[in-house]
C-alpha cells in the first residue's frame, strides 16, 4: 500500500540544559500519523534554523551535527522502504522501532489468537464445547483475511491494534463478510477476549476497546403455536429421514433440550424419579448446569418408538445439526409453516407453548431449561394471547360492586339531565 513519509527535526523546548542547549528531536510522519524520538544531539537555539530544520554555522560542531542528522534521515528512509517492501504496510511507530533497534518483537495478534485457540481445543469436552472452539477459529480466520485485505500483510503486532483497527474490522465483517449485526457483535466479543488476555499479561498497556461498545440486538426467534405443532404431527411425510427429524424436533418441543443435549442422551439419563414418573436427568453441555425434566407422553412415545433400534446406545436418530435444520425447512414447506423452522425453535416452543401458556410458572420453566437466571428465560418464553385470556378470565366478576356503582351513578346523572 502506498503511503506518505516525511522526516523533520525540531528543538524540544522547555527542557533546556544548564548550558542553554536544547535536545534535537526527530519527527517521523507516515500517512499523517506522527512518532518522535530524540537524536541525542543538543544545540543552542540561536544556532538552529526552524525554517530549514538544520544547524546554522560552519564550525566543526555544527557540521558534525548536520552530518549526523543527514545520516539519521537517510537511515530512516532506508528503513521505511525496507518495511514497505517486506510488509507493504508502514507505520511511523514501525520505522522508529527498527531505527532504535526495537524491531517488531513481541506478540502478534494472529499468533496470540492461535495459541489461545489451542488452549480452547484442549479444553473441549472438559469445560469448552466444540462449537465454542469453532467460533474462535472462524473469528481468527476473519481477522486474518481482514489484515490481508486491509494492510496486505500476514499478521499485525498487538501494539498496533487501535480503535480505528477495531472499527475497520467491524465494518469489514458487516460489508465484505455480510455478517448480521448480532453475528458481527459475537465475533467482536471473541476478538476482545484476545485483547483482554494481552492486557492481563502486560503485552498491551492501553485498552483499544475502551471506547468501543459491543451491542447485541434483541431478536425474536419465534415459537410454534399448538395448532402448528398439531399440523406437523398430522402431516404425512414421504420419507423416513423427514419422519425421524420430525420426531427429534417434537421431542425437544416437549422437553426443551438443546440439540447437543438431545444428541448426548443415553438410557442412563432416563430415570424413574421420586414421583414414580420418568424424568430426563442430564447436564447441559454448554453450561454444565443440571437439568431435570419430567418426560411427557409424546416424548415417551417417541422414545419407545426407537427403543433398541439404534446403534451405540443412542436413544434418538439425531443427525448433524446442519442437516437436521435443512430437513426442518423441508418439513416447514410441506406443512405450510412460514416460520424459520430450526431445531433451536423447539426450545423456544417448549418455553412458550408447552409450559408457560399452560400455566407453568416461569421459575419452573427456567429450571427445566437449565438457565441460571430468569432474564435468560424471558428471552425464550413469551406471554401468548391465550395465556392472557386464561389469566384474565373471571376477573370482571371480581369488580361487580364497582360496576354497579358506575351504572347507578350514570342512571342518576341521566335522570338529572332529563329533569332540567
């Protein structure tokens, strides 16, 4: 990438030595960004030309200073062109560091990200899920592509991450990658995690994310109504694979388990509890939270349908999440359901239609979903019109006294008006 480069010298006023001399400073400017350092040379202000940025006079000391300044300027130009050829991305800081012998030592962004992802990979199955590892990997890939796209280099120093870099990456995700606002926000969260690690380890002094706010928009993912569940139940499907996908989906509609937790179910998770009924007793893979859910009749029938028919102790014919969601869209089409049918929609349906709309308290729903706070549950559970109707039924009867007072008052007022 082409850039503008300039070197000039100036006196560091306000820091005069006892003999009246002032330090000569070098200022490097690349694309309008400035960086300065001391030349270690000093001079009396009367012997300095502000206009030409050089020492004035013909004494041996003056000649030596000007010669040294020429050498510094020549070296800086050489370094600038070397960096431009090597990285094709130059900053004033890079030129200064190489001149002073600091170079670009220290951690780079993508290297740090790679090391972090290796740690996450090692924890998969212990405290991290494969999905979390995959999200970090995708974020690193996007950053790698962005750095190449924006700066034409393979990596960037952690010290070069600025608020502008963060803003440009956000714009890149939403334009070049066509990510939604929430998907972009998620990638920015993973990126911020690496910056936080760098700060905690002393690699970064400041916080480039200090003025950046990650904003997640509330998204109503919807749910199925009881009528729509009935439509899916009644529909005659032409293939066994669609029938199996329907069973797995409906199972979650009536127990609220996430995809991975349904996939991980074994016979050990289906137990007879204190009340003599069958319960699902498991832990959410995502949060390691204990989940206990009574098995309703429809899930019981689905479990019975596949009992002893699947390999490796599987309870249900769970295929990959990607294929499952693809087949669910086929089911939605043949059933005339225009909603975006995904497996996660089953969890929302359990929270809204299966439980809350039937009078199950939200605290109980929250516990069965494996949430640690009610606020999370409120994202899943909606108050339906039928729930409002049922809750308000009979409320008018409790206000008979006030209603009679209103009627009597209006009659008296009408009579008074008629007699005037």
